[in-house]
C-alpha cells in the first residue's frame, strides 16, 4: 500500500517546491486530494483481484422512441448488487426447511397447491347489482414459489375469463414489496392481496391440505363462497315467471355426438315381380344412428337394363304407415303455437303462446333401430321391403344393445331362370366341326380357341416327350395284313393320334406313315349332327385294348418304357396301371394260392426264386381265367421284376465306348494319363473314382453319363479307387481294339414264346415270384 501511494506524494512535493509562496495553501490542498485518490485506488484494486466478470447490465432503453429506465431490478457491474439492492429468492423456501438436497424442479415436480377463492367485484352505474361475486382458482407451484390465478369460464357471462394473473413471483403488498409470497402465506379462510386485488380463500383441495399439514400449518375451518346476488335474482325471476314465448329445446346433440358416423347396414329385397314389368330388386338400407334417418340404395346387376339412380329413398325419417296423406303447410310441426293476438297489444310477440298440451298435433310414428331385424318386412312408402341380412357392425350393435344372438340370413337371390337349350344347325361337312359351330354363335365368326394352357404343359420339351407309344397289329382276316406291325402315338398336348408302320425289307409292304397326326373320332357317331363329336382319349389306350381308327381295328400289344412309366405315375387316370387295383383282382384268387406257389416252384428248375416273363404270364393267365388284362399283368410284372444291369459284361461296355470314340475321333488318351500322373502326388498309380469322373467330364469324353458310371464301377476297387493307366488303356481303341457289337433289331426279334403271334419286346426278363406270394397271399418261402 505504501509503494502504491508514493508516486502521487512525490509529484505533489515536487510541484510544491516549484510554486510561488503565495500558492502554498493551494498546493497543500492538491497534495491532500492526490493522497486520498491513491488510497481509494489501492482499495479498489485490492477488491478486484481475482474478479472475472465486468459486464454492465442494460438498464436503459427506448420505449416509443423515448429514452427511459427499463428495469431497476438488474444488478450492477459484473452481476454485483447495487447499493440498497436485495437479491430475489431463486428457489422454494419450503425446500430449504425440509432439508432436501435434490433440486426443486426434481423434488416438487408437478406438485401444485390449489386454492378456491372469490373476489367481490364492484359494479358501478348499474341499478340491478352493486357488486358481483367472481370465483377464482389460485395455483401455487412448489418448485419455484410462482403463483397463477385463473377464473373458470361461466357460460353467457359476458366477461373476459381465463388466466387472470399469469404465473410468476408475486410480491407482497407494501411496505414489504421487496419480498414475495411463499407457501407459508397461504391458509383457508384468509384474505390475500395480489396487486391490490383482495381474494378471499375459502377452501382448497385434498392434496393442498395434506401438504400444509405436513409443513405444520394449522388449517382454518373451510368457508363457503357467497352466492352472486344478481344471478340469484335472475334465477328467482325465471322460476317465478314461465316463458310465454314459443321456445322448446330438443336434446339431439348427445345422440349426435355418441352415434356420429355409426351406420347400420341391411341387405334387403323388394319383390315387385307380381306387377307389370316388375322384377326382384336387391337393395341396401342404411340407418343413421345419429339422427334416426334411413337411406336406401339399389344394387343393379350387370346388364340389367334398369336406369342407375343414386337413391331409391333419399335420406330422411321413414314413417311406418306411409303414405300418410296430404297435409297443409304448417300442419306437421315440432311445436304448437297459439295465436292470442287481438290487435290491442303493441308488441305482437307478446300475442303468441306455446301450447304445452299440444292439442291438435298430428302424431307420426317413424322407424327406429328397434324396429329393424333380419326377416322383418318394412313399409317404404307402400313398397314391401324384406330385410335379408346385415353386416358385422350391425350384428355387434344389436348384440350389445338388444342382446340379439340369432342373425340367420335369408337368401335374397332369385331362383335361377330355366335354362333355355340352345339349338344349333347340324354340321354341313365344310371345314371342321368347331369352326362351323363358331359361325353359329356370333354375328362375327371367330376362330376356335384351343386349350393353350394344356398345350404348354403337355408339349414335348427336352427328354420329356409327353407322347404315349404303343405297338399294335391289325385285327383282320386278310392274310396279307395279319403280320403287319404298327406304332400308334398319342400326343397328350392336343389329344391327336398318329399311326406309323415300320419299314421291313423284303416284306412287300411300303411302310411309313399310315395315318397322319389328327384327332380320331369314336366309332358309331352320326356325321351330320348339331353336337360336337367325341374323340378317342388317352384313358382308353392300354395294352390289350382294341382301338378303332377310322374303320381299322387295332390291337395294342405293348408300350414303350416312357408310356408305361407315365401311366403308372398317373394311375388315377389310367386304372390299368394301378398296382393296387391289379393286386386286388389277384387277391380274389386266394383259394388257389397254394396251387399257384406249387406251379411257380415247379417252373423254377434252378431254384433261383424267379421265373421269366413268358412263364409268369402263362401261369397268371391260366389261374385268373381272363380276370387280368395284359396291361395289368405287365404292371404286376414291372412291380416285382428282378433288377438287371444294363451293361453286364465289361467287354460290352468297352465296345460301346470304342464305338462312340471312333464316331467322334477321340484319341487324347495319353494326355488324360499325363493329367492323372500330375494329380498322383504319391505315385501310387491310383486315383479316387470321383477325380477320374471329374477329369473325364472336363475333357469332354463322348460318353453318356450312365455308360461312364458303369465303366468306372467295373474298374473300381474296394477302396473306391481306380488304376488310371489300365482304365484309359482299355478305352484306347487304337492300342486295344475289341470286336464290334452286332446290332439287334427289335422289330425282327421273336419272343421265346410267340404270344399273340406277333413280335414284341418283353417288358421285363425275370419276376421275383416269392415276393409276390408273400405280399399278396402272405405265403412264406419254404
């Protein structure tokens, strides 16, 4: 402090020495002022050490372009209080006394004290009333000691109501205007002043009473709010004097608010077929619960010929007994008004009275929701309408309101009209029958539409031909045609049939196409008739069947493998290929089961538990005596056949492979061996079968998959490996040639037993008769 004030003191002494003697008094005063200023600066600097806030609050501003003091409650520089300024409380006073450490907005969140109060408001310059009682709600928020005053709304009061004092801290009345109201200033049956308005608190809610009791406040007895004298006078006057004006309220608002947009819907029938040009009309009735009105719309079928009207009955109340008649204007009203005006009264309004007895009023009954139910016939202005059904909302409404559970609907559809048989002229013979019929159906002939979906599903694609092929012969007495064989092909895509005769050398017959692809009619039909002809179906074809193709009678001898597999797969359409039906016929011969077993054992000389097909056929045909057809016999034989390998001999497999290699000039066997040597890391001369198969596939050997698998199986050892050198050396047709195979002609092949006297390939070679006897008759092997 001494160092800080030394500089002003030195300057004063220096100046004092340089002045004239007559200015000694003045110099002495200057020295004293400088010394006091230095001491004040020292004190101020000591107070401002460590201070960081030096902002100045805005006290002055502009209001209507006039400079004025805007706020006197703002602090001074740096937020410090000015002289004679007190800091306002920031939090609730009740929180500090309870000793709660939580913030007030957490401790007293959504906790508000509610007081009921009233105010005597003076009404000057009015003779009917001198003051008015106005009720208020005083809300005290515990979280920040703020207060809000609201005035509940009163209907038709003509006064601005709502928020009377907005929520904020309300100061106490003078002389304590520097303090604010706290929770301890409130109680029941006390007067409280807000900004000069004197409120009388006469009661509070239960939560407020509990909070005040917990604070230790002794509650006064609750009081009553006095009645407003003006409202009391008005009520007494209205009770004493009955209204003479024609006014009567109808309470329909509650019904509208409860049932708005709730509509009952009924499906109705108006049978007007008894009248001239009448018909059965289907209607939809809608009942609006909000005002008991009914609306009816008509449902017009397609191409009915009736004019489409928006409504059959516009929305309105429907009288039960209509049409009621013609009334004069004003005769049907909700109120009855009596005219007592005699010309002596100046005010004509006073000459009319409301007739509370309603004498002479026309009473009408209208349909209500209780009058509507399924099976009820209602009167719609003279039309009898039958309610046949309703929707789900209507059912739930009647179930809830009236407890109705039975909602059996009535068929409102009219009986189907008698079907008029349409007669067409007979076929003329020009073109196809379908094209001729199309010219009789419409004025503009259109081509016949084929079953395109069936054609797409049953057309041949890939290895699936969708074609049934049968071997057949002609049934004729002509010796030249007895030995002729034919192939009958039936195309499932369009139900067409073709017949082809295989060419046989030196037979004296040309062979070739016997019948081109065409639909074949069933025999015995009239040519010129109105109906379309019937054609041969796929279900009529089976082995042993007789087919009449345009006058030629064919006997179906056998079928190819695809045909038999297809018919067995679709046994529901081809009953002759059903193994269940065939075995049922065989089970009927159960009495001959022992005889059948002895015959099979006698035919099996080598005791191999199987017999060839011809023996099997002869035994079953002799036993069943014509019960089984040839196709059913083939089905049983295929079911119990003994599996056989297609390539039993290795030499046959190698010969087939050499034939394919020669045809495709394939000779890259050394390269295949070199690839195998590269993959054989351990030099064992063997590789897994899957590696050899993958190598053959990648090198594109001209072998079929079945032939390749059969060859690999013949060279595979017990460990699933193959000696690749021996395998590819055996396939090398240049180094190791084998004799060529002699081609077999199935057309010239003769069965061991020439059954039916015609050459035909047998379906299977051997049949396991032991399995057949066990599954059909339950006979075990001896």
